[in-house]
């Protein structure tokens, strides 16, 4: 195997990537060369394309993920049961302020958040690693906390954000190792959507 270590990879190909992301890059390249029997150059292209498709952007400064965690830090890790819990998406904070991410994107409609969560639960439930390595975890818990639901549940306003809470059972040994070592700090929702431009006039958005 020509790429036993991340340091064996071309520097331009892994520039800006963390050690964990470099491991993924190396895994894609090795798989492309040995499983798919691609040439080295084609394997490099396949790895590059996989990261672009996963939401990464490459520039002269190297790779940068365009996916935002959006205040979705991991809340609980159950090491005995290989379970991890946290917010998949937070659209309004505890004070009711709509969250604006670094791309200036936001969701201000609770129904849109619900539809997104329900679509995922009905049709996927599979968890991935860094939007590149797929089927490494399985969804075991999901609830969308909207203002209406929290009122019906007797949860005082401001106790929880308007957000999507999830729990996953991690099936991949290496991913579980990275979680326990603190290499992953939160969830990041991947998917496709139609971006609509909107003028931000609501002072609660920010």
C-alpha cells in the first residue's frame, strides 16, 4: 500500500484538513486504487470530488468545509452503549433569536425543520462521518422541539431552543474511537436544498 500514512499523501491534496479528515482522504484514495483499480491520478481526482460533493471547498489556502455545525455540539456520550446525543440543527436559541450561520443562511420556519427531520427519519436514519464516510451510525432517537410542542409538553419558554435533537448508535469502530477521543465535537446535517434570498429585517435574526 503506497499510502500507509497521511504524510505520504501529496501536501496540496490534504492542505487545510485535520488528521481525521486526512485519514478519510487517504482511505478514499486507497480504496479507489485497490478496490476500483483506478490509477493514482484518477484516485486523487475521485477523493477530491468526494470531498467537494460532501460540502468542502478547495482554494489556494487548502480545504475548508462549507457545512456549519450551527451550535450542534455533542451533549452526551454513553461509552458503554456506543451512543451519542446532541442537537442536529438549532434554528432559534434559548431567547428565541433565529440563528444565522457563516453563510448567512437561516431557517425561520419551524415546519421546514420538522419536514427535514421527518424526511430523514422516514427515508434514511443513517449517520455518516464528515459527509464523506457513510453508514457509520444508525439513528435511535429523534425529536423536533417547536414552540407549540414545548408548550403542550409543559416546558417553560426559554428552557430549550427550537431545534432538532438526535441520538445515534455508532457502528464503526474507528468513528467511535474518534468520538471518545474528542475529535468530533458536534453533528452536521448534510443534504440538498433550494436557497432563497431574503432581506433580513427582523432584529431577532443574527
